């Protein structure tokens, strides 16, 4: 494939969203005047796209701290929860966070229930993922090791995934079948 292309989060979820690929710019074709003009523009265009993309990649190597927050409940326990709603927010998730208070977590909100798989690339904290059905019922829990690409998946389609510090659910006696409370889980 000739031309300039960028792989973004909406195309491939399994690659880092800032991966950039540039291939040869093809200048062949019947319109020599147009191609000659384009040959002088293509290097500039390629440079601008590359520079912008690299700047975006560098900027994203820091944690997301400014996402919208909501309160969830797990029985008598309150959870201060960041919402990851867009594909970019979900792909970055809790990457690059060096610490997280015990009562905080991140809720990944998907448009419809489907099988969800998570990994821990660039995530520095050990986490537990709760795969959560539309009504707030925890389907399954998965402990996840930092900086790994091992997939951790829901046992059935879910609409939400709640990531907390590893061990938080165990310490609170929360297991699969437990129902979480909060605005996302109410009809």
C-alpha cells in the first residue's frame, strides 16, 4: 500500500494508539504536472503528520487524571470512579499511574454488552478487573499483573469493567454475583 497512513484507536484496539506507519509516497501516474506539484508537498505533509503524531504520543505517556468522575457503591463502600467512555480514554485507561488511592477506580463504559478483554501494557499498578453486567452484577473478577500483555477476559458479554487496586474486592468480601450500585446501573 502506497501513501501515508496512521493507525488510530478506532482501527486497531490491539496496537498502541500512537503507532505510526509511513510507506513510500507514490508519484507515478498520468498527471505529471499534478504529481510534480504533489511531490513538493508530500514531504511537508508527511513531516507535519509525523510531528503532530509524535507530539500526541509523547503527551499521552502520562496518566489520565482529568476524566469525569462519578460515585459508585459496593454495599457500604463508596468508590470514587473515573469514567473511561471514549475509545481513546479506554485504551489509555490507568496506564502510567504510579499510585491510586484505595477508594478510587476506573469504570470502562461500553455502548453495548460484549465480551471484553483487558491487558496491562504500560500499567504500573497491580489491578483487579471486575467485569460487570448492565444491571451492575459482577460477572467475574481477574487479578492483573503490571506491564504484561496477557489478556484477561469477561466470561460472558458485559457492558462495564471496573478496575480497582488489586486485592480491593477480596478485602471487602466482594465476589462474582455481587451487585454494584450507582447511576450507570440504574434503569
